């Protein structure tokens, strides 16, 4: 807890058994009030490892529903637990838990209601081993998204995010995709709702056990990003209206 605000860390997991212990070992437990893990029908022993590590709030999907659906389960649980600051951290150890205090502090002190851990600021992406073709794709998509949304983010594709509960209550995230493009849809909703977003430099690690989108899903994801960006532009220009931008 920080400034009397409850901090909840949520981890959308899929085959995270080999890296989960590294994440849990680095969690700042003196600051965190609750830890949530939602397993999207992993084929490894993620649930067993999570139980052995003492994670209290564990949910297991009976079948694989997708990355976005996994996040929806996590966010709903975090709000049920009455979290004031909700931080998404991937359990594949690409992102360090050591940034949680900084992200929580920004929200707890009402500086910004949303904080992103950016791999682009400070050159963390390439230094951490991001493949060059993914880096180029990130930069091209981010440029297009900034043009369409009117925002000026360094990247939209990080999986390290912190939100005030107010933000999650006021956007209609349940209308979003169950797939990977969920990350972009929720940022589009946040920008459209005029919540301000902070970014902090975040180192990243690319290694065998870290999650990665294959080529087929990468193409699908990129097309989804373009769709979301165009929809955002049409919505903010009052040309068309989309259900996901309606206030909760």
C-alpha cells in the first residue's frame, strides 16, 4: 500500500512455469497488497508453480481464451479486490518487477493515472535483444498510431502497464478483443477518454523462455493495430461511432 492506496499486481500467464519464480522473487512485497495470476490453460505446470510460490489469487481458464481474455479476467478480479492501483506484469520475466514502486508512486500521488514501461525510451529494446525487424515494426506502427490518435507515446506495444482503478472503471474494456490487439484497444480507449499517460524507461530481456508472437499472429496483430488506429481516428473525428468507446 502506498498513500493508503491498495496496490494489486496482476499477471496474465501462459506457460510461465520456468520464469514465474524469478518474477515472484523480485516483487516488492512491502508495497504490494495483492497478487493475481490468471492462467490461460497452460500446457505446463504454471498453476502448480504458482501455488508453490504462495500466490493467493489464482484463476485457471478451462480452455485457451486468448491474451486479451486473460487480461479481462485479471482486471475484473483486481477491481473485485478493490485495488486502487492495478499493475500488469508479464510473468515471462521480460520486464523487471523492480519498476513497480516507481509506477505505483506516480499514480498514488495523482501525477498520472496511467503509466507505461517503455522499451523504446533509453534504447532498452535493442539493448535487451529485441529482433531488429520487430523494432522497426514497433516504430512504424507507433508513428501511425500517434498520427491517428493525436497522442505522442514512444510505443503502444509494451506489456508493462499500471492503471488507477478509476481508469479501468470508466473504459469499456470488456468490449475489446480477446487476442493480442487488446493492448492497443485499451490504450485507444484511454486516450479517447482523455486520461493522461506517463512513460518510464524500462529495460527488457529477450530470451528463449520469454513469450513472443509468431509470424502469423504478428501479421494479424499488425493489421489489428491499423484497424484500431483508424477506428480511433473515425471516432474522435465524429465520422463514425464504435461501441468500445462508450463510457461505462
